[in-house]
C-alpha cells in the first residue's frame, strides 16, 4: 500500500505537513537543551522554578516557530509550485 496515491499529494504533504511534524519532534529537544543551559541562570534571577519554566517555554515556542519557518522556506525550494 502506497502512502501517497500520487505525486501531487506527496508534494502537498511535504510542503505543509512535514515542517509541522519536524517542529513538533524538535520541541522537546529544544526544551531539554534550553532548560539545561538557561534554567539555572533564570532560576538564580527569579528564584522560582514555575517562572523559569514559563520563560523557557516561551523561548522554546519562539525557537520552534523560527525553525518551522526555516524548514518551510527550505522545503519550498525543493517542492516549488512550478514542478
């Protein structure tokens, strides 16, 4: 059984669905790196883990959004509308 019945469906998925899947997959990795590297510094400034985790969550959302836009831009080069 083929996952994509035709080439156009595959291209549409690669342009829209794949960057979101990559963004979701990378979010926990970005979270772990951010909380390990920036967490102690934010905790020493704020003195509260909930505030630190909220700040890190905002950073992770921003980084994931930027990576998502980057992946979409790169994907549009490979799967352009002209093909």
